C-alpha cells in the first residue's frame, strides 16, 4: 500500500469497528502532532517562521489568504 487512493480503497472495505479504530489512531496521531508543535513553539523552535513572515510583510511579499475576511 503506497498511495492515498490505495489506502482509501482498503479502508472502505474495513468493518465499521475497524474504521473506528483507524479513526481513533489517526486522531491520536493528530493530537501528538499538535502537542509537538506546541512544545516546539514554546521552545522557540518556530520563531524563524515569524521572522520569515515579518520579513515578507516588510518586503511587501506577503500575500493575503484567499477568502480570508
């Protein structure tokens, strides 16, 4: 299994309880990623992103997000 399409195909054939287990696993992974991002941000590991954004603003290169109010 190497593509999202293949994963979707296999997932669609899972029993409902197996789909629920897969969803729980994915949500746990997402939560772990969120926690890692929060740790990295609090440790200053993402400060370079703020600096890049501020530089882009200063250079007039920051584009507004489409559909953002």
